[in-house]
C-alpha cells in the first residue's frame, strides 16, 4: 500500500485514545472508510478492520477478519503485520474461550526470526497457556522475556525460567 494510506491509518490509530468510549462505532467507521480505499479482499484492509473491532471490544468478529487477513496473504504483504495478526488473533481466541487455538497459533512464533514483537508473542502465549492450565510454562515464558530487561539478575531469572519447565 502507498505511504499516504499508511500514514492516514497511523494517524487514525494515534488518535484512538482520544475517541470517546461511547463512540467506538465512529472509530470503526473511520477505519472502515480507510479500508474501503483498498480492494475488498485486501489483507491490509482486513487487518485494520480486525484491529478496530478488537480494540473496541468485538473479539469474535475481529477473529474472523484476522483469519481472513492471514489467509489472504498478509504475512507475505507485511511480515510485521502478519506477526501482529497472529498475536492479536491469539488474544482474541483466548478472550472468546479458544485459548488452545491461541497456543497452537503462537507456539511456532517462538522460533520465528526475532523482532520487536518477541516479548509480545511470549506475553500473549503465556496468557493462552495459563488459560489452558499450563501456568508454569506461561510463567517461564514471561520470566524469560523479562530477564534481558532487568538491570541485574538476568542470568538468575533466565535460569529460574528454564527450571520451571525443565526440572533437570
């Protein structure tokens, strides 16, 4: 997509927190209007519409569009947005009682090329794991993600994280 469209979408999202909560439909309409500038089946448009639904409390509807965006080639069009979609879809799945699907979706992301979304993958996967009763694995992921950001105790926390799932 062109830079102008991306900038207008980014501006809409930058203004999201200024929208009154009782006008969520107005925000979704803004995103829908931008998405309508693209072909109907554009994975980028589907992604933005899914994000708007998700951010305004419509996780189940968002999940449908996230899936359509991925199926439509979003990861090829924008690997970064493809990864964001997997994170957000897993969160929506968890919110709608399908956390196990979220675990299946995000687990392969642990081995994906590293980027700034690594910690978000781990945090969301940890929530999904907790929702399916795998709290120790979730805690291990969160501690492992947190350890490099600590001013001290990085080695200890990384070791504790490993020990939660590897008793040896």
